[in-house]
């Protein structure tokens, strides 16, 4: 029996009780005659009363013969006997009055109930909700947010930069709109589709766009909302969610952050049977149990596919994975065109240049960038957002906010200036390096005392040995400049050392770029979208491990030597650029042509 029918039965029961109470009251009112106590004594002396019932405050009785109006019963209020005798002597009509305690009696029952109810509502219930317990009667109910057809206003045109993913999901929309024609050749849509990709690439937005295009109910829930402290609650919520979806079919069930629910189960000798495993088992059962022709599509999203249970990814469950990756240059341009519609953009702003400058940005990063640029333009009371605002916004997103309140000593400023100019000159004088966009010695973010920003000219998916060695030399350019100028090194290159060591380690252990160690990988890289190391190091002998360490060390030292030699040949430019940087604090290639790419300088020289 559903909830609606239960409520109707309760209404009927309450109405019936009210009718019976009214009927009882009306019967009593029609048959019982209330009389004064003095009248009662008169009836008593005249022997007209057949029987009485004496109570604490009243006397009820029955007449021997009914009165003229047909009433045979009476009721009167008791009066103290001595006083009654005195009043009777003087022929005074008197009656007893019982002080009404109805309100007092009601409050004595109602107030404690209200007190305990208020205690539950404002203290116990809130505490239970914070602890994840919720209402005891609804603990097994699904917490999915249900959006009907008119609630989802997102369409595919609102999602840019993921054209391949949209093409994959287009057939889901076609199936939900017309299941019969879609299955005319016997094919059926996959039961489960898993959207995988880095954070901020638009997985949730894409799922909403599918529901918006198909115009079907959209059940949205996070994986963490299935699991609570009570054992069995998660499994009950999975069942309830699929029951709701079946009643609303065709519909879409979207489980965000699926890794919170579908983490790989333990395979240890002891085994486990915790709440998460029971919830996952119930989800696997539901995936096996429903027929895709019924019009239910299960969409999942995660940025940690490497930790999902293999049973969840097998054919017949989440049997299709759609990669929602970070956009390339054309994708970034399309995303920017979507977001700039919400702001007042200067007509001269070149969005393609912004797309070129934002390599590696996700869709969420670009949305933040556009908003940050609009805020910067607002602060300076501009009429529209310009390219200058976007450049400043990129620096804010990449390097953090300016920390002009962080006062550096003169020696520290000089060290930072030569350090950053060392990076820039090495990058400018190596073939194939990304051009230097800006150099600054203004502290930004948490620990950056300065930065050198390079602007990629294109999206690159393959890097050669020469490319990686150039990158290592650029990273070591700052430390090399410090040693050339000051004869000593500082702690400013700590982040550079970490990055250059990672590049050298990958060259040796992952890419097989060391001829002595051979064409072999000593580390495997699992699919990981969170930017954290997820590699497994193969078992190697101590001798091989020593060779790996020596190879990494020699590559880092070679990069440092190469950067030092290059800067030694451009010492005058290093001094001139650092002094200019100290005076201006921020430089571009227009301010100091020596940091332009070497190929561009050659072309300019040839043209002259």
C-alpha cells in the first residue's frame, strides 16, 4: 500500500471517531435533564426518583416516570449537606457549580507532549541529521533529488569542449525519446554508462544535458548518500531508488562520485562484510535485474576509475565508459564562447589567444577564469572585460593572488629576479620550448616569490627525449643563474628540483629513455585523473635500482650543467634583464626582447 492510500485511511478513521463522539454527546444531551440541587431535593421528597448514582461532584439519577419533555434521566451538582439544609428552611433555590478544570486538564496532557515534541524537533532530530541517521521511519528511503522534465534546462548546446562524449550520449537520448524505433533491429542501449575524467570537466553537466535533451525525469544522487551508519540502509536506498525510477520510466538515474559507493571490495583472507560492500552488492543486483528496454538508463560519474570494483565495470553493467577529458584548444575556445555570453566583453578581445594561454584548463577552470576577469574589470570601473583582465585572471588562477604585503629584503629581491630571469633566458634560447609570456617578482599564492609564465603555442600529446631534456634545463635555469651571479644557491629552487626529478624519473622508469637500462618500463602508470602518483614500481634487483638512481642523478646534473653553460654565454642579457625586472617587477617579451623565442629572433634579424 502506498503512502497516499495510508493517509486516506487515517483520515477516514479520524472522521469516524469524531462522528461516534458527537453521536454519544447528542444522545446524552437529548435524554439527560440538568436540574438544580434544590429541585433534586423536591423530587426526592415527592418520591419521583427511582435511582441515583452519587459521584464526587455530581449526582446522576433516573425518574420513576419520564417528565413532560420525555426526559427520564437527570444530573445535578452536589452541594454540602449542612448548607443545603439551611437554605431549604428559608425556601431558597440553590444549585451546585463545579469549577471547570477542562483547560487545566488539557494543558496538563498537551504541554508535556509539546515539550517532548519540541525537544525532538530542535535538538534530537538535528543531531540525528548531522550524524547521518535521519528520520527513523525514512532511513531506508532514497535521498535522490528528482527533477521532472521541466526542471532540467540544460541542453547539449550548453556543454562545450566535449564533442566526442556528446556523440556517445546522443544515442541514449534517441533511445529515451523513441525506444521502439531504436530497437527495431534488436539492439538495446547499454544499461550503465560511466563518465570518467578529471575534476571540473563537466561530467555532471553532461548528465543533466542528456536528461534535458531526452525530457525525462532525472534522479540525481551522490554515491556517499547511500552509505550511513546503520547496516543495510545503503542497500535499502538502492532498492528504493530503482523502484522510484521504474514507476517514472523512461527515466535517468545519475550517481555522482560513484567511487564512494563502488570502491573495490576487499580480497584479503579475512574478508569483510561492511555496509559499503552490502550497498555495492545491491547495486550489482539491481543492474542485473532491470531490463534496459524498460527505459531506465543508469549514468555514473567518477574521477577515480582505477579504484572501482571490477564487477561494476564488466559487460552488462557499466559496460560503456565515456571519457570526459580536459579540452584541447578548440574545445577551450568553445567553452569560453559559452561563458562569455554572461558578461559584457570588449569586442577587441581575442578569445583564441585566451584559449591558447589556458592549456590544461578544465571547463570549471575556464568558468572561474571568465568570472575572475569580469570581477577584475568591475574593480577598475571598466565598461567591458578586456584581454588585459583575462591575462591577469590567468595569473590569479595559475599562480594565486598577489602578495604585495609580503616585503622582501633587497638581497632576496635580487635573488628572485636573477632566478626568474634564468628560467626565462634558458627557455628563450632552446629550440622547441614554449614562449615566455610574462616574468614577475611579485609574490603570489602561498609560497611563490616570483614566477615565469610560458605560453604553449599548441596542444602537445607526445614529447620526445629532446623536449623533456629542454624542460629539465628550463627548470634548472633558476638555480644555475643563482650560482653564476652569487656563487651560492638558495632554497628558492625547491619546487624546481622536485619537478625536474619527476621528469628524470619518468624518463628512466616509464618511458625507457635510458639506453643502458634498455627498452623496459620499471614503473607502470595506472589511470589517474587526480594528478597524484599512482604508479606501481616493478620489483628490481639492488644493482638495477642503483643504476636507476645513478641515471636520474646524471640527467638532473646534465640539465643543470646545460642551463649554466647557456646562461654563461648570455651573461650580459641576464644582468640587464634582472635589473630591468627589479625596476619594473613584471616583464613581457615586449619589454625585454631577449626573452622572445630564439626562432622568432632569427626571423626578425633575417627580415631586418
